C-alpha cells in the first residue's frame, strides 16, 4: 500500500487537535473525565444507530434513539464511584432517573411506529457494545482497589493512569500499524478491511508492546504494561475489524465525519470499545 502524504498530514493535524481535547478531558480532573466520556458515549450511540438503520433498512423513532442513549447512560452513572454533584452521589441519586426516562422513551418510541424486531435487537446490543464499555472505563478511573504503580506510595494514582495508559497503548498500536502497513504492507489481513495488512498489524503490535513495556517500566508494574499492550494490540485490532464489518454491511466508508481523516466517533474509538472490557477483566484478576 503506497504511502499517501496528503492523507498522512490530514490525519496528523486532526490527531493533534483530537489528542489535545482528549488529554484535557482525561487529565484535568474527575469531572472533565466524566464529561469527555459522556460526549463520546452519546456520539458513538448516534453513529451506531445510524449504522443499524442502514443495515436493516429501518428507521428508529427519535424517542427510541434517545431512550437507548439514556438507558445506556445510567450504566455510566452507576460506575462513577463516589463522585458527587451538589451533595448527591451520581450513582445512587441520578442513575435510576436516567434509566426510567430511557425505558419510558423506548416504550413510547417503539409504539409510535412499526416495530422492526431485528433492528431493535441490534440497537439494544449497543448497551453492551457502547454503554457497558464506557461504564467499565469509568469504573477503572474511579476505582481505588487496583494498583498498577511500581511504587506502593503512588498506588492512589492508579485510577488516574489506567485509562490514559490503555488509550495511549491503543493510539500507539493504531499509529504504528498504519505507518508500518503504509511503508511495507503488501499482504491483506482481512477481507473486512482491505487496507489493513498482516505486516502492519504485526508491526504495530510489536512496536506497541515494546514502547509501552520498555519506556514505562520505571513507573508501572511491568506485567500490567505487558497485559495492557497485548490487549491494545489484539482486542484493539478486533474492535477495528468489528466496526469495519458494520460499515461494510451498512455500505458506508466512515461512521461519521466529525474528524477529517479519521471519520466519526465510532471510527476513532472502535478499538477502545472492545479493548476496555478485556482490560477491566485483566486488571480485576491482576489486583
């Protein structure tokens, strides 16, 4: 696959802005993290439901779409730990109202138009594919029972660094796979994603594992680094292929157009959506 400099610079410029926004949300404080993930959550839902509509030739009522989003968002609120607003804990005080509102809107939306059961079922899968994944990331962020730091005195910072570590690993894997594949990739990896090559996939995985484990071993426990980088490479690639399959069946190139050169929310976070549950399982057992 020939290297396209125009595409590269477009992607690079967009990526810089994207990284700046992401880092601000991830690093500023607990509230900025929740706001960032909330925006991404709703953005992913919007694009996912559009894909489902195209795949099944169906049309969801606006109430149905909003119902899915709010029902899923209650999962995020449940995983906010002790985060409070005006003295009220988000998990105990706000998650149930979102769930009830979401279910009511779903029922109203379903009865407002002809029901397409397959499309409705596929839409409901978004509760696991999208909402549960982001909820687990929040759970990791606000968790106090997982220690990934090399020095015990810094264990309290684990929740702060876990999401950043996973996201950086995904970025490194994706970027290295793209660069290696663009330069030496010749063997298609899958019919689902013709531009993805075996050389790029393997190169990206090896570089991701090497970069994460070698550079960060002075601050984090190396088994955690190895596990996270492997998950980013394997589960992240699977997530990319899954979304590519959805787009192929839907007959679209990108899930959205919010980021030039990168597509939409689903295009940017497809790898992370699948990697998060595996990272959560790994860290739960590791602790």
